């Protein structure tokens, strides 16, 4: 059994952004040398998410509008969390979109469905944040 650990760093240009990180995660898998096992990929910040879905811009806009409808950014005063910060909405959005994904590794490749891609969802951006990639297997 082997293990591999790496951190991917992101700094978005806007408060909210969805980034396809499948290529970077795939590079981690190749660097690990692991052929069969499991890959965990998780956001290491409580206002960001890692999730799997389709890489389609209309869908990403739908996510943005849906999340904003459930937990609108403003008015900031609507959230009890917002005292010294203004990111109460981002905490809720992260909870909805999830913290991590686990992907099977088969024959040295991510065992994803035909349209599945791994995304980093940022809900309180414009500063450096990281994503953990942990792989175990043989």
C-alpha cells in the first residue's frame, strides 16, 4: 500500500468561482504512481467546496443562481455570523455543495463517468486557499 499527499493552491479573481481542477488532480495521480485505490480531494477552507459535476457553463450559472437564491450574499446583516466578516453566505453555500469527493483509481486513471469532472467551488475568494489531494492504493 502506498500513500500520496499534495496541496493545490488557488486564488480566485472574484468572490465566487467554479474551477475545473480535474487536470491538476490527474497530475497528482500520475505523480503518485498509484494504479488502483482511492483518491480523496477536499477543500481545506470552510467557505469553499470540492464537488463533481458536468463542465458546462450554463450549469455553472444555474448553480450560482440557485445558491444565491438559497443563501444570498447580501444583505450582510441577515447572517448572525457576520460580525467581523461578511461571509455567512459562503459557509452555507459550502455546506450545500459539500466538502470533498472520493474517486476510484483504476489502472492509473480517475474512474469518473463520461461527463464527470472535479471542481473547486469558491464562495469567499480573492485570497489564497488550498485543496488537499490524498491518494491511497497500490
